[in-house]
């Protein structure tokens, strides 16, 4: 039973690691994004200590690929006024 549990735990951890490798953190037009290079989705990442109004576009281009902005991370704008 213990070996089976450890096997499944290792499997889950390795799948999570494989997915993390597909994410790329980049800055485009002054905003930081996490890009999913497999699904071509973008998430607004940590953009701490920013002032003023922001425009978040529906898509962003990076390395000749267009990514759809699908989400904003929960901590994207912490420490902002």
C-alpha cells in the first residue's frame, strides 16, 4: 500500500513539473504574463507596485505566437494603489 501511494505521489509531482515547464514568464508592453506555450493562453502575472490605469488586452503576441489572455492571477496587483 505504501509503495502504491509513493508511486502515485511521484506520478502527480512529475505531471505538475511537466506542466510548469510549459509556462513562460514574460513582460509585454509593460505588463508581466505567464504564457502557456502549449495551449497559447496567457495569465496576467505579478505586477506589483504599479501606478495609474492599466489596459489588459484580450490577446498578446510573443515570439511570433498570439496568446489569449484568459485570467488574472490572484496576486497580480498586490501592493498597488
